C-alpha cells in the first residue's frame, strides 16, 4: 500500500511539475503572469516562525493539518454551524479529487492554506521551491485577499531555504505557522487514535492542555471520523469555559506580517486574489 501511494503521489507531483515548469517558462517570456497584484518581493517567512502566543487570554485559532481528508467537509460544516472560522493547511498531493471540498470550506468562511505538496519540512525536501510552488498552484484560487499561510513545525525552515523561497517569489507566504500545544503530555488527535485512546480521553487531553496554555493555535486533523466527534464534544466545553475562536489574521503579529506582505486582513470569498498561473 505504501509503495502504491508513493507511486500515485509521484505521478500527481510529476503532473504538477510539468504544469509548473510550463508556467515558469511562459512567465519568463512575459506571457503567463497576467496579474500584477502578487507581491513577489514579500518577506513573510522567518526562521523562528509564528505561533499564537500574542492572542488575548482565552482566544484560540483552530487549524487542520494534512487534509483534505474523508471528513474535512463534515468538520467544516460543524465549525460553520458553531460560527467558528478555521484554517485548513492542505497537503498538495492529497487534493486531487477533493477540490469541491475546498470550495465548500471557503463558502463556510474558512481559510485554505499550505503545508506544501508533501507536508514535509521544507528545509529537508530535495527542492523546497518546487514543493511549495506545486502546492501554491493548487491553493492560489482560494487565497482571497492575498492570504498565503504556510504551516511548519519549529525548525522546519532555515535561512538558506528561506532565501531560496524568497528568490522564487514565495516570500508572500506567512510562516512557518506552528501550533502552541507542544507540551510533552499533549497528544494531537491522530496520536490519540494511534495510541488507542477513546474520543472522551482525547477530549479531556485537549481541554486540559488548552486551559493550561490559555490561548494559542490548536491543531487537528480531518481524516478520521473520531476527530469530528472530538470537536463536537470539545467545542461546547471550551465555549462554556469562556474561550472564543478567531482566524489567523486576528493574531497580532500574523496580521502585521500579512499586511507587510501585501495581504488583506479579514478578507473572505470575493476579495481580491492574485494569480501567477493565468
């Protein structure tokens, strides 16, 4: 199964590579880059990355990693029903066949962001520019208000990699953005399921850690139905405890970085969007 998945990912990556190479070729001839709104000299990436430490007390920003998955649409609907905006950091190689899900997430007021094509640390992949650009082509139609967010664990970028990305016009991304739940005792949802924990146990783990840190960016996944059940139980408890939920562009330092990179805070569907691939 792993070999089959790798071959499929390689095939999709090859297709995106071909399209991207053609785009870059046309762009160098002055043909493809029709839009002049993308800020190709932006400086939104930094080695230290960004977290949610500057949120106010009892403010949370929910992020979903490595989707779209089997239950992404249901999770988006559940959050929308609770009036909670979230950011979905997609894994580029998993988007094929799930494009309609991204459309629905945007309609629900959620943000679509990037984890790269493979969701690996960009400083560790063979070609970080190609990895991020392949994903960039996929999420560009959903980056309303020029909001380009990049997920990455602490240490996922180094100075050399950032220089490569900036020289390629990918400094428009703000990141790497990482969660604030890094305590040794905290288990993300997928680790809960791998450890055989029940949904209720995972709910308690999330709740205790969130109360402990008081604020921050909180990570989830959307591949497992248990993560949906986790949210359905966890959200009411957090609300009852006084927590509120905000999108990434409400985090002060992220908002400043977004504005400096040419992005538009508070933008939603229908806002201006640049496209380097037309």
